[in-house]
C-alpha cells in the first residue's frame, strides 16, 4: 500500500508539477482516468467488450500453445535425438521478432481472429516447451533406475515418474505463457485491427484521438488481465503441487 501511495503521488506530481497545462493530455490525473475511463457508461461498456474479446483470443491461443508445447516436450523427453532435432527450431520461433512476421501472417491468414490467435501461440509457446522439458528431465536418476529394475514401460515411467516431477516446472511455464498470451492477443489486435474490437484496437483508437483518460484506462485493463491470469495459474499451482513440492524440497 505504501508503494501504491508513492506511485499515485508520483503520478499526480508529474501531471500537475512537471507537465504544463497544454501537455497534460500526456498523463491525465488518476481521478480523471477513473471518472472518464471506468465510470462513464459508454466508455466502460466499450472497454469491457474489448477486454472480453482479448481474453477470448488469449485463452484460445494459450490452449493451442499448451497442446503443442506439451506434445513437443514429451516427444523430446523420450530421446535425445528428438531434442537435438526439434529444440533448435523452438528457439528460432522464440527469437523471431513478431513484428517481422506480421506481414506474412496477414498474407497467409488474413487479419481476423485466427491471425491474432497465431500471434498468441508464437509468443507463448517457448516457455511451455522449455519448462516442461526441463521438468520431465528433472526426475532423479535413482528413481529411473528403480523403474528400469521393475521393467516399467515408457508410458508408465512418463505417467508415474517424469510427469509428477515436472509439475512445478509445468506450472511455472504456464504462468509465464499465460501472461505472454495476453500480450500476444493485444499486439495482434493492435496491428491487425480487424474483427471484434479488442484492447489493442482500443489502445490504437484512443492514442490516435489523444484520449488520455481512455488510453490509460485501456492500459490498466490490459495490465489487470495479465496479472489476473498470472495469479490464477499461481493459485492452481499452489493447490495442485504446493504442499507436495514444499515437502519434497524440505527433505532434499
């Protein structure tokens, strides 16, 4: 709360102490942002509809990224050959500047929701693959030897040893990728600007029209969406593996 008070105080100081009246549109005061961006019925409706559109795109993209990421990580965990063959290309996808391939995405998939979902998948895929693969490979060698001694099959080893050991890493990847998926939804919506109006189109519209209050409200909404999905996966992680992981760490 102290940090929040300091931030709000700094916000007011910049608005009224640093910016002149003619340049105050660059950073509108907090009470004006709340009044115009959130309490005004029309602006609030537009913002909530845009928030829902971006949330839907981010969720679809995250689900697709989870399916692809888990499949690739499981495949690579089964043999070093697959890891050496596939992982470099996953890194290439991560290192690829998304703005550089936006024209290609537009050319191949148009500018609708499908293109925005693809941006979400590209941005959020790498943390899922990297963390899941690392988790699957983190099981103790002694436990692998025990499973080998009992002639366990690959599926049994994966289901009863590797996957439980990977759960903390998987949820770490999910938390990172969920936030990146939100970023992908907003970036895709900002550049494609077609179909349902999302947060990205709202940001562009208010920036072009110099609507400082509405612009800051849209920024706050997008940040809130990212924080929310991060916290949701954190709660799921704590309920799924929190006590078990803490107990295991305490014994080690």
